[in-house]
């Protein structure tokens, strides 16, 4: 049973978010990104728990790096989380049908777009906590493609409703992760698009595949859905190009059903394949990955967990 929430505290937090949003819209890009950079640097300095976790993940993922480089990347990664929050507030104003091209550069998207335009099959998108994953889905909605995103609601119900309104303003529908299975099946049967943030720790019952040289518990549902509905899996991303709301949106990999048809263990092969593609994306700009999240929290049977979710 989850602990009952304090409605008063939740509402105060919500008011804080709305006040922050109001002040954000009062200033230009330079001031907003400068403030976000300052907040991110403070987080790195004073949030020792997340700093330690991020640094340890980087040590194990990039053992060839110097400690100074790991510290720089970890600090930039924590700034990235603040940039993400800032950019989400501006997305409805800037990513519109008439002006999205001012802010978005498309790379390696021709096959991805062709699948969506033809509409001959459903499509699963597996992205990760990289760059600004919210912008990728929002852009799809702005250009006219309805997209369904499976996500866990935020703990604060007032903030969740507010952010949900932002997310769904331009044709993106967010499905509650709990109980979404039936809706997802129906969407794929109707040749729709369903997106997942696919680099979440899946617990002890997850499928362990390699991610940056270590076993990472990964949800089986994406591979199982692809196999059941015989649909491709795309690995899109949105990489931040600068501190002026410019992004590169691309597709690293499209995994088609014929590729796993003859594999002895197709579920494991699919899960490893899109996980490897996500790793390839992250390696292009590791400072834009959320290294502080507990990706390696659960370990394979017989392997002892590390401290605070570090493998």
C-alpha cells in the first residue's frame, strides 16, 4: 500500500510549478537557460545521493574515462534534467504545425515517416531518458500523427494533471502504465503508434540484457507486443543541439518482424536489439542521458545489488 499523500503539500508544490512556469514565460531563452544551468549546477553540488549514483554509473559504463571527465558529464546530465523541465513548458508555444521546423532538424527519419504515412502496420516506438524525449512525441503530434505514450502518472496529482494537459495539447494521448495493456493491443490492431520509455528497470522478473556492459532488467512487454501484433519497433530520439530550443530528431534503428522470425529466442533478441540501439544513441551525447536514475537497480539471480541502485 502506498503512503497517503498530503493534499496541502501537493497543492503547494503545484502552485510552485505554476509560479515557475509564469516566471519562465516572462524572460527570454538566454535568461531561462542561464537560470536552469545555475539550478542544475546547484543540484550537482548539493544533491550528494544522486551525484554519487550518477558518477558510479558513469565509472562502470565508461571505465576508460578520467574522473574529471565523468564529473563534467555527470554535472551536465543533472543540468539536462532541469533543461527538460524548462523546455516542456515552452513546447506548446513553439512546436506547432506552422513553426516546428524552426526548432527541429530531422535526421535518418525517411523510413520512419514512410511507415507512419503508409499506415499498413502499427508501430512501437522505444525511446529512452535521453535529450528531451517529450519533444519527440510532441513533434509527431504537431505534424499530424496521433501518438499514444505509455507512462506512469506523476505522484503529485495536481502537477500530473497540469503536465498531462501540456503533453496532450497537440495530439499526444498519455496512457496510464497500469492497465494500459488492452488499450495498447487495440491501438496496434488499428495500425496506430504506441511509444514507451524503454530504459526503465523492470524488477526481478524483467529480462536481463546487456546495457553498457552490464546486465539490465528490461521489460518484456515491448518485445511481446511486437511479436503478437507482428509490428516493427523504432528507436527514435531527440538530441538537444544548443541552449536555444533546437533539437535533432532522428531514428537510430527500425527492427522489422522478418528480422526476428528465425531467431531461436526472438524475445531476447528483440529486447537486446532495441536496448543496443538506445545505447548507441546515448554514446553520441552521454551528457544528455539521465545517469542518476536507477537503471541497474535489480540484478540477475545470484548477483548481489550494489548500493543505491548501482549495479
